[in-house]
């Protein structure tokens, strides 16, 4: 048995392990396999990374065994026979969901995995007893053949296009409009220029405020000033936006949880109606292989091979500091430039179908970057600020939930954070402006429906939340529950309405404007801002489970009832008290009874409050990602 044949075995073992895990995490969304390039990207990038890892593991085993056996030939034989079962246990076992014996099926899967490892060990040992049949050419040919077979199985077995659950149908009539959906992460509704906000920090340095591009869009379309999200976390909120289904029904209650495959997604309906579909997302936990929001998209551009390498290999081989070199997110400039290039190339195609494009921008999210000064307000600085304010509060006898009496340093730090947050919003808005410019250059602005919204807002320094929740989104007050919602384009009436709506209505609205039947979840088209309005549906919002919170609220426009963990219930009259500072729970029992009934009928998702024990069971790479973004500590 030559060293070349041994190396080929190591390469093959690692590559096949990478293919196996890639196929496992790709279940439920087939966009990765719609083209040869996407197949190579998702299937073979991990395979190549694992192949290198296989050689490294084999070489390390050989060196260790050689030190004991004092025979290189025997060390090579032993390391090769151990290599395959090692990878079966380490990688194929990682492809199984949940804990080792969490369910009967999972227990059987792990027992089968161990049995396969033992069988592989016996098989390889027997092959090594007949080295003539293991030439380098034979092993290399067999390895390539196995990889080709795996690729063919993936192409044949995994879903393509839209599944049967998508019921979109294009109605007859005028040409179908294009649809552009932009979500700006962590954008408060009251931080936009059209809402009357004037920043004292001059973001952008031109005096145009935080959102000049969005303001221009708002002036030409419909503005909904009371748009409410069903959860104040990125993945659950986006999942509800793209499905019309609340988190307690679709099951995505925190970041990095996959959307179940039986929940229809907005892109599937557009794809079934003949649209070209593309998405460009900016943060790792929205990657298709993690979130499963990629279903229905013919192109889904996420953080790419870097995150796939982190997710598949980095968490198993590399240390935390090495893994941190691979980014968790892309900035608005990069994401919007890629989306703009796709839009212009698509529009330039002579026989192009209409498009549905979703662009996600992450920049207003913590940590905040002041793009005018280069100053970064980091997670560490936020934590240090909260601790200083807590100590000062205790010294003054004011408790830990207020920054009363904070020193000039604390006040200066808060101003620094606010300025950086405004700058981040402007940076994201500049990205939106580049997308709108791309539509203008392509000559399709007049035939494109444009929707801009957010997944949640952000606490700044409101006194009704604890200091350690400032500059985060972890509660159910309106600064995090209420988001911007602007709609413009053909069929959209101009105007502003204060009527309460839900982000879960966005998908149904876009399908209706595109004249595609079928609806989406429990969403319904947004009301004409000039029309007569019926009754408002009470809407429930969940708080952030990454912080061990089980806060909930129900809002019906004028009234808001809050249930916050172990705290007493609170009722706010939003018309008289928009800042939610006066609890009038005892003054209007009939309102409390009506809204309380809605909360009691809304199921609390299993495992909604994420305990420290539950956090410890997270995949290490996912846990590190959530820590880096400030979701867990």
C-alpha cells in the first residue's frame, strides 16, 4: 500500500463525510441544487474542506501511532482503518438532529451510526490485508465515482422549484409587476425622517437626516405608522413576514432555528406564478442552510462559503478566535451592490419574467458603527456602560433598573451609542437608495412594487426598561414592537394611516398587488390608507427568548396589555400615553378582560423561555454567533 493510496483514502473519507452532512442540512430547500454552480457551492465546498481535514486527521493519527509502533507501514495501516469510523462518528453523527437519545428515531440513528463505524473498521482492516487491490488509481477512481453518485442522488432527491404546497396563480390581465421587498434590520419606526425624527448628529454629513431614500419613497406611497411585529427577534419575525404565520404556529421562536418544510413561503407562491425569485441576506443565521427561508428562491445569496465552512468544519476543528476571523454578516453596501447587479442583469434580459427580490440589510443592528467618525459602540462597551450605571444607581439608592444620577461619562456613552445608531440607519438607507437607483437606471421603477419594513426596533435609553437592556431589543414596548412600513408602486394608493396592521400582512399584500391568488397564512392585504376601516385585530408580540424572557403583549391600536415574566400585568392607553409610562391596569377591567382573553388563547411556544441549560445545548458555532450578535451572554 503506497502513501499515495493512503492519502486518497483519507481524502475520500473526509469528502464523503462532507457530502453526507451537506445533504442532511440541505433538507427542505432545494435552491442550492437548482444550478451546477450552487450544487458545487453547497455540496462540494464542505466536501473539499472535509477532504483536507481527512488528510490532516490521517496524518496526525499516523504520527501518533508511529510513535508507539515504531513502524511507519503499520502506523499507516492502523490510521487508515481508524479514519473512516472516526469520520462516521464525528460528522455523520453531527448530521442527526437533537441530542443522542432525545427521540426513539434519533436513538436508533445514533446506534446505527456506531454500528456503521464498527462495520467500516472491520471492512477497511480486511481490505488492508490485501494491499494489491488498493492502488492509488483504484482508490482515486472509486472516490470520484462515489462523489458523482452522491451528487446525482442530491439532484434527483432534493426538491426543485416550488413544492406542491405553493398555490400561487397569476391572474390574466396587464403585465405582472415586479416586487422588491427590503427589510432593514433593527430599525425603529420613530427613527425615520418621514415620521418627523430630526437627528442632531447629522448622519451622512449632508443634513438630509437618517432616511432620505425611504422618505422619498414614503412621499410617493402608503405609510403605515402602526405596523406591529409578532416577535422582536430577527429570524422569527422574518419567518412570519415571509409566511403570514405567527411564531407560535410556525415554530421558529429564536434565531438559528429552521423553518419547518410544511409552512408555505412567499417566494414559493411567486415562483409558482412564473416569477424569477432572488434573495440577498446579510447575517449568518438567515443563511439558507440554517434558517430554511431559502425555499422558493432560485437565487439565495447569503454569507456564503465562509459561513458554511464555519458551520460545518470550524465548530469541530478550529478554536473560537480562529473562527471569529470568518464574518457573521455583510454590510449594506455589499448586499445592495450585489442585489443591484442582479436586478440590472435580470432586467436587461430580452425575455425576462417579472421578479420578486428580497433584500435584507443588517447594519442598524448592534454593534453600531458611526460611519462619519469610525467610532464603534460595541457589545462590550454596552455591557460596561450598563454595569457602571447599575453601580451608580445602587449607590444612590435608585435600584438597578434606572440610570438616574449617571455621571457625565455615562451620558456621553449613551450619546455615542445614539449617534452611531443614527449613522447606521443612514448607511442602510444609502443602500436602499442604491437599489432604487438601480431600478431607475433599468427603467422599471414604474412597474415595480416596493415594500420597505423592519423585523423589530431597538431600545435606546427608555427608562421603562432596565439599563442592561438599553441598545438592544429584548422587551415588548413599542420602540421594539413597532416598525416602519412603506409601500409604493403600481396599485398602491398614496397616504398615511395610523391604523394598526401587522408585518404578517405584508406577504398577502404583495401577492394581492401582483394579482396572485392563494393568500399567505393568516395575513390579509393591508388597507387602503384613504379608505374606511373596520375593526382592528388584536396582535400579540413575543419578547426575546435569548435573554431568558417570556414577555408577551397584545395590542389593538389604542390599548396594550403586557405580561412580562414575573412582573405584574400592565395596561397602557397608547392614545394618551404613547411612551407607555402609566400602568392603568386597575381602571379599565373590561379592556383587561378582552385583551387578556386574547393572550390566554395564544399558545406559549414550547421552550420559549431559553434557560441557561437550553443555551448550553446549542451547537457551538451557533452559540458563538448568537453571542457575537449580543443575543445571549
